[in-house]
C-alpha cells in the first residue's frame, strides 16, 4: 500500500482517472482540457460519500469538495440509518460507498468488520500534527488510523448571564454557588446526573473510566467509585430525575443558572431568549484535574470497497488541509479539528468555539471500540440506583461491572 500511495502522491495532474467505485453512477464528464497542440478529453472520477449530517453542514461539505472538480467529483449522499446499511455491506461490497462521514466512535466496529481502509499510508507522518491532539487520537483503532477529522464537539459549561455573574472555576466554587442559588424551584446548576455520557466527565477527571481501549470495563475501579461518590454532593442539589427534558427545560426557562451540555443545545437556548455564556468545565478541587468529558470527532473514512484509490488519496489530501473544518466552523459555530483554522479571527474570537477548544485540552475521545455499546445500560442502571434511590456506590458499581463483563463476553 505504501508503494501505491507514494505513486499516487508523485503522479502528475495530467494522469487520466477513470470510473468510480461508489453506489452512484460513474459517468465521465469531459473537461475539454488541452495539452500541447492536441486536445485530450478527461473523464471526471466520481466518488460517493455517505453521511447523516445536518443539511447545512452537508451543503458546506459538498461545496468544499467542488474544489476537486473537474478531476474528481464527490457525490455527498445522505444515507438514513447509515450504520445499519454499512453492516449489511460487510459481506457484499457492491453497494458500498467510497467514503463515510461520521463520528469516530463507530470506527472500531467497522474496522473489526473489515470494511474500512487504514489511512496511515495515505497521510504524511507530520501532517497529523496540524490537528488538535484529541482529534488525532480519536481516529486510531488498534494502532491504525481510519479517520481524517474535520470538527469536534465537547460538553461545555453553559450559564445564564443574567443569573450568574462569576463562572465557577473549580468544583468548590460550583458547590458554593449551588447552595446559594438552589431554592424555591430554582437551581444553581443542573445536569443529566445519571446519564453515563455526562457522568463520564467526572469519572475521567478522577482517573477512572467506563471502559478502556483494552476492552476492560472500569466501573468498579476505585477511581470510578471515588468520582461517583464525590459527584453525589452535587446531585443532592439537583432535580432528582436528572433527565434531558427536565434539565434543559429548567435552563431554557431561566430556572437554572448553569448547566453542562453540548453545542447541540445552543440554538434552542438562544431561541428561548437566554443570554447564554460558555466556559470550560470546572476543575475538581480535590485533585486539581478538570472535568474531562467525552468528545465526538466528525470526519471522513475510506472504505476498502473503493476501487479508485488514486482519486480517493487526493480527497484524503484535501481533507488534511484546514479548508473543510474552517468552512463548517464559520457557518455553524463548530470547533475545527485543524489548528490552522484558528488563525481565522472569526473562529479564534468565537466564545463558543473558544470554550470547546479549551475543554478539548482535557476531553477524552469517546471510546471507539465496539464494546462501548453494551456499557451504557449497565452504567446507567447503577447511576440511577445511586443518585435517585441512594443505593450504596460500591455495591452498585460492583454489580454493574459484573453485568458489563457478561455483556462483553456475549459479543464474542
């Protein structure tokens, strides 16, 4: 593969690329280009990329890929339930796309299925240094890279500027603020305290984990138990159910001064008339470590079914530039993965993006191993018992660990 790709990168632009390899028609478009005294007609290579992006993002992706035309045309195709569709093509690659754009957490599943092409030989060793480290790590599974990142999302500390003048920098300040403001149906801080995705920020900050890259659940590790026990003092000052609707409604109605949530909530909050501010997550006063949430990294993956690897390599090279992430960021407020995009003043000075970038320094990429899928229910059953019914932390986490191990074993 290295030999093939080195040939790709050294090839002159005049190389004639034929056909395509996705599920879309591979019609050749004549460019009418002239070389020397004669006229040589080239055919456009058409490649297909599946995605489930929001329309606004998909349109930007499509527009950016037009920079590769007329040599290469990337058909950006929305594929509903694309995860299920990709599982079906594992044994029949005829209907496979050339590329897949999705969050990094499914990489392990598809790599294990054998449908993804490793990208290490397509990417010069130093080019990944242009990307924020967390986004680099997200796309690696079993030592091989499978994704070029475009942008990422993390949880943020969001606050109502009318209700909170000083943002708590650590958990001691957060707890003091909660005690002051939690009264008469109003709250200082609310979060989904029994949802594993949110509690992971506390667990990671203590050095625990839900599961590690070696497929070892860490639900009853002492660090995980310590984190959940520490977290309980904050939970006691929040609504008991801690569910999405309750938490987000309180914040949108101005009955909660602050919350932890993702950028996906911002539009609704602003629509509700909240003057919202953003900040990095607080530092745990007990150990000096910042809350470390999971992060999701969006980017492109190459499928082995693609037959036009020369054209695919040029798409990968394009994705290594700042253009794609920068364009999406300017239009949607997402945080670019490429560090060079932050030279743009509009991105550098965006309050939301600045907060996500600061949080990304401590964020942990969502585990991309297939076994993560069976960890959520075990973790959340334990959290619900602890936070809603005051069950013993160690007892519940030991029980959850045994259940998780059993579920993982059943996947073999």
